[in-house]
């Protein structure tokens, strides 16, 4: 509903007398924020770095690393799809004691490389790195732009955003350039990201980018949500929704081709940008009998990447066999950069839902998959 305010936050006590903020939606999904020894108000004003980590096959855990002027605290947000409460780190949880700067997330749908380095300014391998204002190495900036390596702040007073009534809890984050950042990319902008939990557990990312330049100058950017999809095995996976579409092949100097097959399957390295694709893409995992449905708006392109075995060995933070359990399928705007004049704003949305596949003995009903049935 337009202008709807976030649901009220519930402040209560967690284990060891720690404060806990809980957001809930009626079917039992919940989001918890645990700001150790901080009041709700002070927690929400802190700078934050966000990582969502898979806790089990069903839970999603977001680790918010917070920094204020005097000290560093860690916050945990758990989006618990099962309605189960989760309060402790899994034993294998990677240390979050360094000051790496990142934005990414992990769900059972999304994967984090076991080799992921948490060393700034290196990006975290996995989750959904946000590539902005440049995708890949197509411009003068660092690979995939700087947004995936920056501090994001919790935005306590975002401008109204029309929000579907099915979005039951969410957190608003914002990225703005520092004076130093302006030397690298001389444009003022506000990049707002709402991470929302939809009724039933879908994840909805809503992005708004505004040109706040005071010098009257427009700027252009490309963007991608470079989603690392979790797979049983790459040989068991097919992607539907991209067939017959044109793609730019980065393994062939960006040449343009047309996808010929009736679905994408994978037997070797792939590094492509499909252009002007449909809004729904289905990543079907036959072994797990489940389908990740990606719905996107304002993001006409789709990037598909898997380094395969040889290149995987040359990527330090990518395990030798990670290529078997990961496929990047990202919602993007790459082919035709977006240009914003001062005061103009772009909006993009990405929704991820996991559905049981209707695939059975070779028969898949793509319409059902794309409708999320
Ligand atoms: O290693 P990263 O900087 O995260 O990039 C990983 C991959 O991202 C994109 O898909 C690019 O098209 C690839 O060329 C690149 O190798």
C-alpha cells in the first residue's frame, strides 16, 4: 500500500539478556535483529554492513555488522522461513571480526563460497553482490563497481515507497558517496535498498537510485544483482526463460548471439549477458526438485556466469569444486546504461522465491514454474 509505514518493531529480550528486535508476518516467518548491549534507537542509527548467511537448509540469517563512532557491535538478523527461532551462530559460521565491507546475502537459494575472504576491500564471493555503478570491467572503475565493497547505513526515514501489503517486514539501507568516493566517481547519488520478507518467505529487494548532483550533471550507470544460486549439481540444472533471447558473450569479446536451445543447460564455462529478457526466469534443480523463480522489474537483462573447473582453480576465493554447486544468474541492466538527470530516480525490483519443482520424469510445466506454483 502506498506510503505504508513499516510494521511496528517489537523490542524484547533474547538469550543472555540481550535486546532483540522482532518483525513478524502472519504465517510464522520472522525477522530478528539482535543488537548486543545497544538500545533499539542507537542500533538503527549505526553504519551497517550486511551479510545474510545460510544457517540451515531452511533458515536465512543476516549478519549486520555495525559500527558507531566509539565502538563496534554485531547485530544479527534472522529471517526464519520455518517460523523456528534461531539464536546462535552455526559452528561453521565464518568469523566476522574483520572490517570487510560488503553487501551480500545467503539463503538456501543463495550460496556463499567456503573460500570467501572477509578481507577488505575484497568483495565477498557469494550472496548477491550488487554491481554498481558498473557491471564487469566495461568502464574505468574497479570490476563490478564499488557498491559491493562499501558501507551501507540503515535508513530510518526513507521516502515513501509503494509496498505490497504482502511485504511483512523489511529493513531499509542506504549508500551515499563520501568525499573520498567522489574522487573515484564524481557523482552524488543516493542508493536505497529495501530488503523485504514477503508473506510466505520470498525475498524482495527494491532498489532506488537517485541523482543528487548539485552541478546539474547527469550520470549513467549499469547495475547487476549477481545472485549466486545454490545448486545440487550444475549437471542437474536448467534455466528457463532465456531461450530464443539474444546474449552478449563475454568469452567471445562481447559478440552478440541468439540462444538456440529450449532451455539453458551447462557443460562448460559460461559468461553471458542476455538482453531484454522476460521478467521471470526459472532455475530448475532436478536433483533437489526445486525451482528458484526470479522475478525482476526495471532490470531488463540477465547475467549468467559459471567459471567451470579450469577457471575456478584460478579464482582464489572460489573453491575448486564450487562451480558444481553454484550458478550466477543475475538481474541486470547492462546493455543500455541508465542515465539520470539531477533529481531523477531509477527503481528496480528483484524477487526470489523457491518452489517445489513440478519437474517429474522429464516433464516440466514451465508455466506453473513461472507462476510459482
Ligand atoms: O570475480 P568477480 O569480480 O566477482 O566476477 C565474477 C564474474 O562476474 C560477471 O559474471 C562477469 O561477466 C565475469 O566476467 C566475472 O568473472
